[in-house]
C-alpha cells in the first residue's frame, strides 16, 4: 500500500464516521415552552427573554445556555442551565436541580 492509498483510506474512514454519527440539533436559539406549566422563553444568541418577560443576557453556546435570573423575576438570583437534546427538546435545570423537559413552541399561523 502506498502513502496515497493510506491517506485515501484514512479520509474515507473519517467521512464514514462523520456520516454515521448522530446529528446534533442546529442550535438552542428559538422559542421554548414548558411541558409542566404555562410558561415560555426565547433565546437569540446571548439574549434571553425570560418566562417573566425580562430581557437579559447569559452564557450562550450553540447547544447550551445558562443565565442568572434577574432581579424582579420570580427566583431572582438562581442560575438556570439548559442543554439541548435535539431540535425540538431541551432540559432546563434550576440551581443544579432535576432537569425539566421543555419543547419548541408550536407556531400558530
């Protein structure tokens, strides 16, 4: 086997591995609705509009988001951490507690 054959085999195996890995959700940005209560929030990059309607900023990563609940909102000072499971679902935990499932809000037209 030549060096070129080894390189080609390595490249093809990398492509096969990439194509067989599970797809990650696009991004955590969007409108999210609670599955346990009447509440929603929206994320656009580092900006979040909290369930109480307050706009603030947080620590944004493509598939995670966290923020400290601002003064005036219920639970002020608590840390909210979110992790995206797939395109339609995220887990939301308050101060490291048990995560709760939230889903993308349905758009009614």
